[in-house]
C-alpha cells in the first residue's frame, strides 16, 4: 500500500512523504520513518531515469565531454548539467545539517497538516500569477536553478511536496507548467539518489521496516510512478493546479482534525 501511495503521489504536488506518514498513522501502523520513505523513492526516481532517459543521457554525456572540450560548454545540455548540480546543493546541505530533525520533529502530523494547507495555498497563488511562457532550453539560468533548488529543499518537511514546491517556484519565475514540472523531476534525481543510498544502511534498524517489505514497496512505487509521470505531464499541459490545491487543503484540515480529536497520534 505504501509503495502504491509513493508511486501515485511522488510526482503530484501533494507530498508523497505526507501521504506515507498520514496513511500509516490512520491504519495504526508505526511510522515507517524517513529512511523507509527515502529508500522507496529510489523506485519512483528509477521511473524518472527511464521516462526522461534521452534528455538525461544527452545532459550527462554533453556535460561530461564539456569538461575537456571547451566548445561544448555553451551547449544547453552541458549547462543543464551544471544547473542540476547547483540546484541540488541547497537540499544536500540542509538535509545533512538537519538530518535528526527531519527524522523526528518534522514528522509531527500537526506540522504535516499545516504544511499541506499553507503550501497548497502558495501553489494556488503561483498558479494564478503564472505567465506560463518560459522554456528550459531557452531561459533556464543559474539564478533560476538556485531558486528551484531552494524550493526543493523545503520538501525535506513532509507536507510541502518536492513537485509542488519546485513547480510552484518555476511558475513564479514564469515557466510553462510542464517545463517547470520536468525540471522538478530532473532536479530531484541527485537528491533522491543520494538520500536513498545513504538511508539504505538504516533499513531493518529502529522503526524502519525490514528489507523484504522495503524492496517490495520500492518495486511497486516504480511501476505506479512511471504511469503517474506520463499522466501528470499531459494533465498540467492544459489544466491548472486547482484540483490539487483543494485536495491538499481538505487533507490538511482532516489531518489536523483527526489529531485534535485523538483519532490518530501526532507522532509516530
């Protein structure tokens, strides 16, 4: 069930980590923890690698060759490599600096519910004022990459949403919805891979589930996530984020109410 949730929600602006946390609490399961969440994200990130394999290969190969071929350094694919690296720095630094808090304090469901509401409303504002004009190949630059990266780092808190935060930042910068979402997916690759690999050593320890269930959840999240990418990119090409915003706000209110009435515990 958690693998399906991860696959369905990782690429939608609704926060996959919040859904894993909330559903676990609702069914009375122990909070699987940040390590389990990070590892099963390797499944959805594998879906990104396969879905965008042509762009990723072009970016990686051109960027690598540009290191010793100066003529390639002005190629947009080579620049994209540097932009992804630069945009990954904020979440890497903050993730290491606040690792303990990410695994404990920020998983409080009251904070999760509040983030679902607040950042959902911020996404609505970004969508309302979006110019929906710029493209990655022509307009992405270093300041924009760092802005995307700072927005992505907020997703260390369950309820913010990596997709929602970075796509919202792209909308405020003037990018087309599908372009902002695509860069959001590409930018997540280094952060998710590094986080997942580091947390592999925590599986089976403490609150993290054993290897068997974790591997199963990761495989399921890959299959579901691949389908979710294709649907989401088609959807936002012609639709606003209104439905996702309404869903986030209602879910956030429900989570806070359930905790307030003692139906589910605030902590895992």
